[in-house]
C-alpha cells in the first residue's frame, strides 16, 4: 500500500482533478476542432458550391432570354450586340463551371457536373447554329430551332443543373448530420465526464476528510484530554507515516514524559511529607528540650530514610535524662562530702571524676545527634537537587511541545500552498470560460451553420463555471482545515504554557526544600552549642574536684555551689525523682547550717523543682560567685 504524507495527498487529489479537467478540455478542444473543420468545409466548399450552381442556373436562364432578343432583333447591329452579350454570358457560365469542378468532392457532385458540362456543350453547339442563322438574316429559322430543339436542350441543361444542386445539398446535409453526430457525442461525453469528475471530486473529498480532517479532530480531542490531566489516553494515528503520525508520536512521547514527571513529583512530594513529619517531630522535641522537659518523647511513627531519627532522638533525650539524674546524684554526693569532707574527700574526688566521665559521654552523644541532623540537612539538599532535575525534565517537555507546534505550523503552510494551487485552477477555469465565450461569438457570426458549435461552446462554458465552483468549494474546505490546524496550534501552545507553570511550581518547591535544609543546618548548630555547654559543665566539674583537693575550707563554698547547681537543674523535668535528688532537697537546710557555723550570709532556700523560671545561666568554666566573706575566709 502506498504511503502518502499530507502534501502528497493534496498533490494527488489536485493532480487528478487537473488531469480530469485537462482530459475534458482536450476532448472538448478536439470536438470543437472537428466542428470547426466541418464549418470551414461548409463555408469553403458547400456554400460556394451551392452559390456557384445557383449562378449557373440563373446565367443559363438569362442566356436563353438573350437568345430571344438576338433572334428577334431587326437590325444587324442589334444582332451583333446580342451576339456579344451571349459571348460574355457563355464565358461567365464556363468560369462558374470551372469553379464548380474545383470544389466538387463527392462522386455524385462530379457526375452531375459532368452531365451539366455535356449538356452545356450540346446547348452551345445548337446556339452557334442559331447565331449563324440569325446573323445571316434568318431570324425565323433561328427562332424555330430555339423553340424546338433548343428548348429541349435547355430543359435538359436545367435538369442537369438542378441535379447538381441536389447533389450539393445532399452532401451538405451529410456534413451537417456529421456535425450533429459529433455534437451529440461530445455532449454525452461531456455529461459523463462531468458526472465522473463530480464523483471523483466527492471521493477525493471523502478521502481527504477521512485521512486528514478526522485524524486532526481526533488528535485535537486527545490533546484536550491530556491538558485536562487524562494521562491514560491512547493517542490516535501512531502508525501513520505522514505529518499527523509524526505529531501523534510526539504527543505520545509528551504524554509519557508528563506521566513520568507526575509520578516522580508525587514520589518526591511523599518523601518531602515524610521528611516534614520527622522535622516537625524533632522540632517539637527540641522545643521541649529547650524548655527543660526531658520527659517529652517524639512519636516513633515516621517512615522512610528519616524514620530512625525518631528513635535516635528519644534515645539521646533518655540518655540526657539519665545523665542529669546522675548529675543530681552527684550533687547529693557532694553534699555528703561536705558533711564528711575529712573522711570522704578521696571518695568525693572519684565521684566527681565519674561525673566528668558521664558529661563526656553526654557530649559525645550530642555530637552523634548533631551528625544525624547534619545528615538530614544533606538529604534535604539532595531532594532539592532532584527537584532541579525534575525542572530540567519539564523544560525538555516544553521543547517537545514547541516541536509539535512547529509541525502543526508546517501543516498550516502546506494548506496555504494548496490554496494557491486552487487559485491557479480557478484562473484556468476563468480562461476556459473566456475561450468558450469567444467560441460562442464566432459561432453566432457563422449563422445557422455554427449553431452546433455554439451549443458545444455553451456546454464548455458551463463546464468551466462548474470547475470554478468546485475549485471554490475546495478552497473553502482548505480554509476550514487551516482554521482547525490553527486551533490545534493554539491548544498545543496552551499546553506549553501549562508546562511553564509546572516549571515555576517546581522552582518554588525547590526553594522551600532549600529553606528546610537551612533550618536543619541551624538546628545542627544549636545542638553543637548544647554539646559545648555540656563540655563546659564537664570542665566545671573538674574544677570542683580540684577545689576539693586544694582545701577542705572550700567545703562550705562547695555546699553553697551544690545548692545553686541543684537549683539550676530544677528547671529540667525528669521522669521520676532519684534518691539523690530527694536527699538534696532534704539536706538543703543542713548545708545552710554548715555555712552559718562560720559566717552568716543570706539564707539559702531549700532545693526544689520550683516553677519554670529561668535561672542564671552558667557560661563557660566560670563557677558561681560565693559570698565575699567565704572567699576571704578561704
């Protein structure tokens, strides 16, 4: 099966129409030529022949009248003048007979002319005899021959001339009948050709509608459904090899790319939601941690790559809670050490070292947690990079849409070229109409002999007008097809605009993910600061151990510092009170009594959790400032 593109289809259609018009034109031209030849034959042969025979008939009648005048003349001069007139008439008749012989064609014409010439020769012989008698003065004898033998010969001559005229009429009638036969055949063929041309035009129109217009409409419907979000559509015309097939394959690729991008975007959106859930949970945990609530635990309902971060955070907070509980226990140990400084200073130093070890463990744990938060930030940055890839893919899809627009504009250009071809056909029909009109004018000038030619010219003119009307119908159809293609271009441009909006939305999502990455980085920095604070606490504990080793006099100051430390730790909510913490609260007054045994500073309140008011923060390795008298006593 032959495969045509759209341009080839239109070229084939119009080539067939042009071939049909050319065939009808050639046939009409041939028949017009035949009719013209018959008309020329009538003009050059039969009409002059009839005229010549009519002249011969008239001249012979006049010749006989001149004979009567000569024979009845009374004077010799009158008879000589009559002889001269008869001589001139005879020469004229001889010339007419010579002309008649030149244009004689049929055997009947030639035979009748031969009879006329033979009878005319006999008539002239008798005429010479009668003229001699008349010139000799025997007019009565000449008249007697004229009225007897001469009359019979004249009648025979008249019959021969009339027979020649009848033969000419019969030949002319045969030529006219032939012209009528040609006319009837041309008319029948013209009607048949017009019907065949109309049928061919209808079939070509149906073929073009089926192979171009309907596929374009189906393609437009597919584009509309794709714009509306239906990615499960089946693009029509994928197996075609013309421009519509190329457009269908481009649209099918575009559909697959859009569906793939949508699935990828949904997956990335789901991952972003999972990441956001984890970030929100960890953020709530960090908020509670900043408020000192160590009993808060995040829900371990996360999914995806960040799900483990929930349990890691809970483990870190639990570890921190245990560390703080140990700190409280250490404070109790310090209080006991102040009561038994003399006998338990070494034990107090060991416990202080243990406390420092716990703080170091806490710092290491916070460092691991900080690394986890940094990993989260890195994952968010990778998500942003994937969004950039998605945006690039969407740009590529936009390029595909632009190529589809270029293909449809190529179709529109082909339609305009076909419209120009139809204009050429219309011009040919117009010129044919003018030629038929001129032929009708020439036929009218020919008179009755050109009537058949005039009818043929009229039919040719009507055929030219119908060809012009058919060309106009085809031009209207091409205009409509051009409008449909323009509508398809507008639809594809709308889809391109939608793709550009998608690219903008992907850019906005990428910016949001970048903001999330920055927030995660800030949280990692906050955790690093907390780790630094724990390190500071470790250093502070080491200094406390050094102070215990330096002097027992610092015991009273150490008791006050212990009470202050417990007050600071009271802002943290721990799941259950440890024995050491209860001991601190119970033994607070004892520590105050020890202080009052030497000096009387401002009384110290009993240690208890108290409200969530923020106490003075211990920064770096600087210890709480004791009373001036304690330092002076030290």
